[in-house]
């Protein structure tokens, strides 16, 4: 066996029935849950039955015939993987006859398999090799003179793994993993008998097929037929560290498998409670950015953005940072500087940045991209439920009967959770999708939404109110739940409001563009179909009525009694890996950690005692306010950790103007990103592979991030922040992130029971984890809402100020794609560009025809805020009148188009509704070419001789 391989029990656990059976295996009496396979029973009791087609990540199959056993009183030799245990059963797993049978089976496999073990990339990590040894096979009686399947051409099209059909034993594990775990159904077994072979889609290569490169097939393969290119190039790993993925808000746990100091592969950890042993293309394969040549490893400074960068020592960079911030505050005042925390960094690092600003800068000018994407979640759910987070864990979806997905694209944005959702749909749950686009959740292999409501962008509140109208007027609400758990008078006011004829599905049909009968049918299904779970994303929050929409969702869940148990709830799908954590840690200008307002005297006094300074009671500036103040001349310095606001924030021209007006912009990041074009100091950051800490995922799950390798830049990000703090004479003495978490726990009630020793022992905790919830809280609001009574809030539809018209007749909405992450700074520096080398503008065929455009044509996309140029993708995924693009490539600068309209309660930008016009173009605009030249000039680094 290879190094410290995770135990594979051969078949999944039995479905819990509460019953147990007692049997005898090889003379040992054991008691196990009813339905357990003999193979798993033997493994759980310390035994091992040879197997090839069996693995505990997929259902038993019984094709390889290697796992045969003897059962007393039964004829023949049943397959242990497909035979459940029974009370009183007597099983023998090792007899002379079984040995003969197994060796005979193995001989047949080996007779059609290359014997190049010494040069094979899987040597020492191959189950076929292991099982040949386990059954005692020493020679093969059958020669290689007859027909074989060897010598077939390899498929090396996928950038991350190879497929060698010559080494395939047709065990179907890859096919079953693609179906059962991923849910893509991209693989199949073609032909029959000796001619059977694995095929991707319709005989295509892997890259061109429907395969999404999640890695489930590679992980399931027992031979080197499917193998990571990195394993072939580097060799099999010799050690592993368990850590947490730094991409989306699912928070997948991985074994980072190493050979020396070199990362070989990321393997999803079966004990990971968020991902349950699954992964996506980003977490599984797209980690090469950590050692990309573009990565900056030395600090740099420059007096002006027109000058080239000059590499300096850490001491000089940190001292210069502190002196510049002191100079600016002395000249312009205490509130003239601020900072931005990162939703990609750890909880501990985020906590330190907001502490640096409050304790060291003396103000509350701190903001984060978490506000830019999900602050309406915090506001809306705190108003209605009393907490600023989702209600369920991810496992809860397996108990849902009706799933309502609104403003989210899980297969692209949260693919591992989407796979679990699709599994539940294949089991019979019903799906409602509310989205302007026809995403893969609307229809893909073996799933289809009962109702797709393709509403016009910007009309979420009107749509949800119409659904509520049906629930109330048809008396589909749960009166008992409402009377017990909510304020009845507030419900009555809300019910009267939504019942008005002006809010019926028929009345809002011209507004949303969705047929009234479809809305009514969807409302009835959600209200009466059993456990109803709502999942939403940025298509809800990134609107001028984002907070209203979140409260409308909460209203609907409360009205139907779908809160406080498994299979229901209101579940925001967070975008980046630590969006939830960044919010939790006090990254907003008006809140300390734990969502407590800075004006609250008791809370502020607690932080003042801990930090030894007086703290400002006035909320600080949000990012757009900082930029406004910068252009007004009153805000002059900014510390930015791990965010690229020039590419990710709306109205790029306004962001650029604000940054250009500042005298000191400090960027702490891995690469010279777009924001760094306006920076004066660059502090090279560290990747998640190079640090310890914690992330908090979308289900409030706090998980350990563990250092896999030493930081290439010399410091973890938390250490860099501490260097800056101490240069400002703050006297921080943290020796490890665990000490920072101890401070977080002491100052944040919901984290009071969170400590590294518990995380090591238990794997993860879901907050609140404190004396009131010592084991954490997988499901919120079980016995009552945190705020006491659930609050119904009237959410009147107010149209956005962004209007279509003759000049701008189309509506632009934006989003992400599976292969890329956020602004693409990481994934663009991996082979993921093979799937998405550029941002494209999706247009309906009728809109393209009206403009004389064809698929692939260059088009100008113009709004009231600006214009850009990109290529068209003609598709029926979008409705007529709607266009869509991603924002992963800086060359596109999609946010040049978006306006600075924002949510009424939180200033969350309205990315999802922009009035635009599309017209033919000859290629990138003059503005884009000028921007590219300026960016290249801004990234110049002086030769070392000049730096010296």
C-alpha cells in the first residue's frame, strides 16, 4: 500500500434504520448496522477483502468478482460488496478455494494489462498492483500472443490528467463516480464484452467532452488509466497535510499530498464535512498559481505610480508603510486613511486587519468585498431572524422535498454543493429556479426543474411578493408555525400587503416577463410540497433592492413554516472562500466582530480593555465613500489586503479616479493585480498553502487551514500585518494564528467555544459555538429565532433607477463560470484557461440577429457608465432583451460598464442590472488598448542594479 492512504471500506455506509445485526466474520463476532455490506463489515472489523470495482465513494457494483466470500449455508461464492450482512450469518473471507478463485480472476485482469509497473506513474499507488499481491499472484498462465486491449493511444487532451485505455480494467468506477458523485454523466462504457471501453461523451476526448474535470473519475480509478499529470511528472507523494480549499464558499477539505516540499496533488478528504470527499476542477487541480512566475516574492515601493517598482527589504517596506500612514494622518487627520480586508484570507488575518485599522489608525474606515457581494444577507437575515448567516448545513439539502434556487448558479459557482443538490433531485426532490438565465440547474442530465421562472433582471422583489400573494390568498401558509414562532400582528400586516391585487402574479407578469400560471404553480409547489429549502446567491444580493429581496425570502420561509429543521431554511451560497468569515470578523465600518455596532458602549468598552486604546464610536467609510472622499481630497491612504477593487468593484472609472487621488496605496497580494497599478507599496502575500488559520464557509463551518509548505515570500499574511502594526508601535506579540483565534473567541460571543484544539479533534465547528451551543449549530432557529419572534417585513417593490430605453435597450447581468474564480487572478494562472480563455457576451439569437451579429463577432458593450469590447456568444441561455458576461479577465474590464447604483441598506453594488447597448466592433477599443499599455507600464520593475 502507498503512504498513509485513506481507508477505503469498499462500499458506503448503510442507510440508517436504527437496527443492528450480529454475525461472525472469520471467527470474530461483530455487531453492525443493518444493511452493511459484508465487505464493509470486514473492513470495519480490521479485515480486508480483495476488491477492484468497489470503493466506498460509490454504490456497490459487483462486477470484478475479486471480493468473493463463503457464507455458511449458502451455495456458491457471493460478492461481498453486494451482499448485506444478516443476523447469525457466518462468513469466511480466506479459504483455499477463495484464494484459487481470486488468483484466477486476477490472472485474467493481468493478462490484458501492461506489466510496466516499474516505469508506471502509479507504481506503489496502484490498487491493481496491491490486489495482485494480496491474492498471491506470482505468474500468469496466459500469454500475450492473442488479442489484447494494450497499445491504445492515450488521451492527453485534459490539462490535468491523462487517460490511458491500455491500462483500463473496465471496472466502471470512473463512470459510476461521474454519475453518482459528480452528477455529470459524462462517461460511459461503450460496446460489450472484450470490446468494452470507457468513453467520454460521444467518443470525444476528455477536454472536448462534457467532463467538468472534477477529478472524481481520477480519484476512483484503481489503476494508472486515469492519472494526474503531476503524479507522472513528480512521482507519488510521500506525505500529506489536511487543509481547506481557498476558492468558493463551499469550503472543501483536501489532503495536500506532497513529495518533499513539492505539492503533487490535492485529494478531496472523505472526512470533510462540507464536501464529503468530492471536489471541483478549481480546488482539485487549479493550485499551480502558488508557484507561477508572475508571483511577486519581494516587497516593492515607488514614490509615484508613473515610476517603476523598486525591490526593497522587508524592513524598509514595513518602515516606509508606517511612516507614510503617519505622515498622511498628521497632515490630513485621523480619518484620512483606512483599509480593506480580504474574503480570501483567513479569519485570523482578517481580524488583524480590522484591528490594525481600529487600534492603529484610530478610525473605523474598514470595508471588505464581503459587503460588496453579500452584505444584504447580513442585513436582511439579521432583521428577520436575528442572525447574519444561513440557517442550515449542506447535508440538509438531502432532506429537502422542494428546492428553490433564486439568483444562484450552483453548478458554476458552488459545484461541489451542486452535485449534492443534483443527487437529491435524482432521488425525487422537486426544483424551482428563479433566474434570468437558463442555467444547468434548469436542465442537465437526469435533472430538470419543475418550474423555471426567467424573470427580468431587477424584479426579484416583485416576483417573491407575487409568490407570497399566492401563499396567502390561497391560505397555504402555516398558521400554527407563525403564531408560535413569529409576531402575528406583523404577519397580518404583511399578509394584507401581499394580498393586494396589484401584487398578484397576473399583475406583475408584464413587469417580470414570467407567465402568471407558472408563478402560481411554483408558489403552490413550494408551499405544499413538503420540506422547502431556499438557496440564493449574488443574483439576489447585488441589486438596489438586495436587502429587500433577502427579507422577502425570509418572509416566504416563515410563512410556510420552512425554518428550524433539516431540509428547509434560507441558505445564502457565499461566493469566495471566506466571505462569511470576513463578515464575522468585523470587516464592516459599523460593526465589530460578531455583528455588534461600534456605537454600543458595552461592546466597545470590551474591545478597548482588550486593545488598550480608546476606539471611535462613529461608523467609518465604506469603499465607495472612501473613493468619493479621495476624489474630494480628504481621504489619502489605503491598506488593501487580498482584494482587487479596480477589477471587482463597480464603475471602474470611479475606482481608478479615487485610487489615483490617494498619496499612499498599499497592496498586499500575490500578484501585481489591477489595483496595484495605482499602488505605492506592494507587500507580497502568501497562498493558503503557506499559512495556518481558519476559513468559515457558507454553512458557518469553521475549518482549519494548515501550512503545507513554507511561504515563498518569507511570511504568512498575518505576520505581515503584525509587522505593520508593530511599526506603528502597537506591540503585538502573536506567535501563532491559534493565539489570534483565542482573542477572537474571547471577544466574539458566537465564537466563544472555538479553539484550535477543538478544531483539531472535531474537524470543524459551526457557529454559534459557545456555552449555549457547546457542539456548534448545524441548524439554526430550531426552538425559536435568535431575535425572539420572527419578524415579517413589508418589502415593497421599488424599480431600480437604472432604466432601459432607446439608447440602452438591453439589460446586462454578470456572473461566474465553473473554471474561473472571482477576478481570475489565481485561475488565469493555471491551465483552467483551456476552458475559458476570455470573457464572452451571451446574447439571445434574436438580439444578435437584430444587430447583424454572429457567434464569435467582436462587439462593443456600452452603458451610461462606460464601454468595453469583447466577443459575442450567441445562445438561448439568456432571454431576449438580456445579455450576460463574466468578469474573470482584466482585458475585458466588465465593471467599466456597471453603474454605481447600490442596495438601499448596505451599499452593495447593483452589478446585476445595467442598461446597455450592443453593436458590432472591429476588436478591442482604444480605451482597452490604452489601459493595457498603462497597466504594463505600471508593472515595470527596476533592474536589481538600479534597485541597489
